[in-house]
C-alpha cells in the first residue's frame, strides 16, 4: 500500500511539473527606450533624406530630366532610356579603383571568362588611362 501511495504521489508530482512546463511560454524580451532629456516640441521633419548627398544615379536622373525638357510620351521614354544608360565620361585623373569599377561594370566584362576576360580588362584599363 505504501508503494502504491508513493507511486501515485510521484506520478502526481511529475505530471504537475510537466503541465507547469507546458504552460510557461518564454517571456517576450522588451527593450526599454533610453531616457532622453525633455525638449520642447518641434514639428517632425525627415532629417536623413535631406542630409544625404544624392547618389550618382540620382544626379544622373536629375540631369537627364533637365535635358529632356518638354518631350512627352514615347519620345521622352526613349530619350531617358538612352540618357540613363549612357556611360559616364572618364575623367583625366581617374584612380585605378575607379577604372576597375567602370571596366567591371561593362556588360562585355560580365559575359567573358578566363583569358578573354583578362585580355578585355587589360585593354579596358589601359584605354581608360
């Protein structure tokens, strides 16, 4: 009888422990915001977009838009496509890294492999000097 009671008590303890383990879900991690000093209310303004300098693509887009002028429809689309896909003019004092970027970005360089790519890159880098 004592063994039976011991087994029932042990089984009850184990079942309560298992049930309790199933009920407990991991507590979500809450990060408290850092305390900031009180400041007077100011209107919300987007600080980051205005603070950044335009990228090369954005500058190119602005220039092409200005050159497009009053063109409309298909004529404007064709002009913008041509203008935006035009390669930038090489500067006289272009660094080796800039030359490599320009030559690697060339569509022909992307399709070539092995010795043909090496020959193309050699020619491209020497032509850009």
